[in-house]
């Protein structure tokens, strides 16, 4: 199955370059359908460029705070000089 998702330019580029390997999303009705082996078609919101990725694992947590405690910041899309914080997800989702 193929799922379509849109991304801001920076995370899109990081996924494209293989730096960001974990995409964080709410576990809503759409995401509950995704299975290991499915394809995600990511579209860059700025350029409409498309890349395809294969789901190799699914991780479910009760909160973004809990998720942030389990993964390296680089895999989540942060640079080495940045300090990750789960509240950064409030740019995309209301608390």
C-alpha cells in the first residue's frame, strides 16, 4: 500500500539525503493503517518534489516526550548543534 504525506522542505531534504530516518506523526486513523513494508510518498511542500520510502519499522509511544527519550536526535531530523525538545512538535500539532 502507498500513503501520501507532505513535508516541509528541511525534513524532506534530510530524508532524501538519508540523514533523517524517523518520521514523527500522530497515531491517527490514517497512520493506524500503515504497516511495515508499505510505501510512503513524501511531497516537498515548497517544490512538489516527490520521494518514496519503505516503512521498515513502526514505533508507537504515548507522547512525543516519550518518543524523544528513545531516539538519537540526528535520526529525528536535528543537526548536531541543535538541542531537541519534544515541544518542537507543537509547530505541527496542538498540545
